[in-house]
């Protein structure tokens, strides 16, 4: 009688049986749909956001009171 294997171990080879059909992947979704396409002459929204952020920072710096250095 062969020795009993510990629980969870075996000397038998493991065979993975799975079926992988040969199907193509679906087309990826487009980045822009016709309703969200920017107008041809419209500025880049990322650049517009960056420009607005830089203007807001510059305006805050102008409004901040900078103390005079001691003489």
C-alpha cells in the first residue's frame, strides 16, 4: 500500500482543462464620439485649463500683500 500523501499534495500531474475560443477582441471604444468632438478651431481644452490655472495663480500673487523688507 503506497504511503498516504499529505493533504493538498499529490504525485499525480495536474491537468488544466479549459476552452479558449478563437474569437477576436471587440473594437475599443473611441476616445471621442461625434457629440463630444471639439470644434476644428477650438483651443485645446488641456491648454485652456493650464492657462486659466496660471492666470489664477498670478492674480492671487498680485493680490497678496508682500511685506516690505526691513531697512
